[in-house]
């Protein structure tokens, strides 16, 4: 009898203890609510699938079965640890290693994830590497890509851009130049602070569920910062901006989490993979990859970084065709250009020029569109900065501003226009350069620069006006 009572008491005590412990844990950890999203699960999946096809065509996926399997195993362990309310059984999570030295990783809507070799090599522990992956998984599970599009009221037909851009953001090169540099920065390289906090918190919870110390996620942000050497922040940090006190937020969350299985670390396996990677030939940077793609793919785009380098300047240049064609870059921009102008994408701009008017010193006839980071939020100030920079640029010092800034519109928004003139060393003739600028929603400056010899300006004005009028921006 006594024995029975004793047993019962123990059980009761344990039950009471369990009842006490469970609510404590449940109340302690931050509750996350799925952000509003007007898109279907299938939209996330399609976006991710389309973009991953593009990524895999253009990025060097590491061909090393052991390293890949290792990353896949960790990825699967983390996927299994996603809280059930954020599991989407339709999502297909898969994990690849990109053979690039930059410290970066990204996940596409619906599941495909890419971890750069540089990220694995930078991490100090398996937990730190898993931390980056858990953070990325949290963005995917919370459907932040389409949620952000919902918030910005993007029509569904623009959604295709997200995927392309996420791909483009990391690949550079010809497509990358257009989609990545133009499109991505304009569209959504950055998750909002709100989503960053969510991904940090859910990332920490996933870590704990998977048996990792969630504080390793916080540590990884420090590790990445240190590797940047105080110069340019690694790509990964700029697309996942610190919502403020990130390190503290994650560590606070970690205190309320119980690490499944005690959180022992698998250091040996991690070190083995790091050693293995260090014995492989040095990985290229994304910039090198993009440059080599430009060179290798060529298609008449010439050698070296300048895609126009193959061009030969001629004194006889065909007039702009009266027929136009539509140029698009993702869904970020659409505009008409004369159909006898070739296009040359570079890292942050696209040049348009007829045969005989382009070469390694730029263009003598044609136009250029592009985007640049604005130091000022004020459009006029940002425009002045850009124009001054343009005139000081290599090979442009013959240009002088010969008109005041005038207000106009571009793509339905406020814009500024001005004119520069000077004697072109390429043609030995007076040249007219028209500059029109406007602001993108992320604060960057979008510019159109139109170039022609003064004596031919009347033939070019019509083409430029058409081009400017036709510009549609979706940023
Ligand atoms: Zn993030």
C-alpha cells in the first residue's frame, strides 16, 4: 500500500513537474505568426523551381558528393525541426553547395537552398553553418518572399521576378547584370527588419529543435562580420540586414529554448569536410565567375570586362531604325529601343548602340540605362552627385554641363533632366549627352543617358524621346 502510494506520488509529482515545465517553455519562446500572404503555396513552389533552374545553369554547383551529402544531411535535420504549423508538405527542400568563395547562402521560395563553399569555410562550427541554414529555412517556411510581395501589392504577373531576381542577385554575368544588378537591388534584395527578426527567432527555434545550440546562429553573424574585415559587408549580411540588437535577440530567445538531445556538436565531421574543401582548388569569387561567364559565353560580346570591347568605331553609323523592339529585364523594366541597336549588359547598366558606334571607350551613338546607389534621398541632390561623377569619370572629362536641371517625368514618376556637351575625343565632333534620372523605391537612382554627335541630334531626338516615353519600371 505504502509502496503504491509512493509510486503514485512520484507519478503525480512528475506529472505536476511536466505540467509546470511545458507551459513555461511554451510561454517562454516567442510565438510567431505567419505573415499575411495573398499568394498560393503553389506560387512559392513555382517561383523557386523556375529560379533554381536558372541558378543551376549559371552557378558552379560544387561537384563533391561528400560535402554535398553533409550539407544535405544537416539541411534535412533542420527541415524536420521546423515547427509543425510552419511545415508545408508541398515544399521540396533541397540543398546544394555552390563552389564560390564569397560568404553567402540563399534559399528560394518553396525550398531550394544554396550554400556557398565560402560560407562553410568561414563557419567556426557546424552549429554556425547550421545557423545560417536555419535562418534561411525560416524565411522559406514563413513564405517571406511572397509575403513581402503581398505587402508591396505586387500583381501576380510580377511575381516571376522574385525568383529570377533571387537567382540574379547572386550570379552577375550577362543575365545577372540585368536581373541581378538592376532588378534585384530594385526589387527585393533585402528582407524587411520585421522579417529578419522573425527569421532570427524561428531560426533559433529550429536550431534548438534540431539539437543545435541556438546561440550558434547569433555567433555566426559575428563570425561573418569579422571575416568582412571592416570593408564591404559580405553579400549575406546585406541581404539579411540587422533588425537591431540581433545578437541579443537570438541569445534571449535561446534562453527560453530547450535544445533537443542536449546539443552536442559534431565537430569531427565538420572539420573533416572543411579539410576536404580546403584541399580542393581555390574557389572563384562570384565576381570572377560572372566575368568569366561574360568572356566565355561571348556571343560577340568581346573580351575582358567591357562587353563592347570588340566594337570598331566607324565614321558611318546607321540612323536609329524607325522600328523598335521591346527590351525587358525581368519585370523590373520594360522599354522600346530602335531595333538596330545592340544591347550590352554590364554589372550595373545596359548599353544600347548601333554597329560602328561602340567600342572599348564606350559609345558615340546610343543610350545607357542603369542604377546607382544614391547618397542622398533628395532626387535633385542625388542627380547632381551622379552627373558630377559622370563628368569626372574616366574618358568623360571633356563633358560640361550646359543646361540647368529641369523637372520632368520618367516612368510616371518625378525626374530630373540635364544636358552635357563637349568635343568627343572619339569622333572629334561635338557631342550631346542627355541625362534623365529618377528615384527607385529603395532610394537608388535610376538613370538614362542618351548620346549622339550634335550634328546628328535631330535624327536621334525622336528615338530618345520614344525610349524615355516607353519606360515602365516595376520596383
Ligand atoms: Zn534573413
